[in-house]
């Protein structure tokens, strides 16, 4: 499925007393990568929301393999796991600057109508971009 790479550098404020990235920062890294993935596909998250579609996170799984420290450069690979319907599932692999796999993750989001707050099918214009 469609894959995209995002890059970021760990900021000091994202580390804990042990000098490693606090686990609570990883969901933000995944969100950055997911929005980059959409942008690369030509889909604006802001435009999607203006059209009445929201994408709340339904499920998030993370596996921490190696610690990451301040100022490290990370490469995040975001992959679409399967064609979306009401849900869209992403798989992530996060690598440090040595190319070592440090974290894997999966997120499941639900397409939701912003007015009714009810699940809806993936909009056709997104499916068209994926095909």
C-alpha cells in the first residue's frame, strides 16, 4: 500500500529525566507523519475538516524497541495497511539516524461526520487518490 517518509528531530522538551523520549510523545510523532502522508497524497487535513469529515483515533498500538534521545533525527515510515472504508489503518516504522528500527506502531482512525458525530464511509475523493 501507499508509503511515505517523514523526518523530525527530537526536541529537548520531549525527553524525560532519563534523557530518552517520553512515551507520551510518540502519538504526536505519528500524527505528524500521518498528516505528512495525507499531504503527500494531495489531501489537506484542514480541507477535509472544512468538508465536514473528522478522523478521531479509535485505536493506537505502539512497540518501543530502542530508546531515542535528544537531538536524534528520526525517519518515520507511514504505510496504509488496507484500503479504507469507515476506518483507516496506518502502520508506522520509526528509525533512528543509524537506520535502526526503534519503534513500530499501528493506528486506526474512523471517518466521522463532524455534525452528526456518526461514522461515515471514506469520502470518494480520498479513495480516488488511493486508486
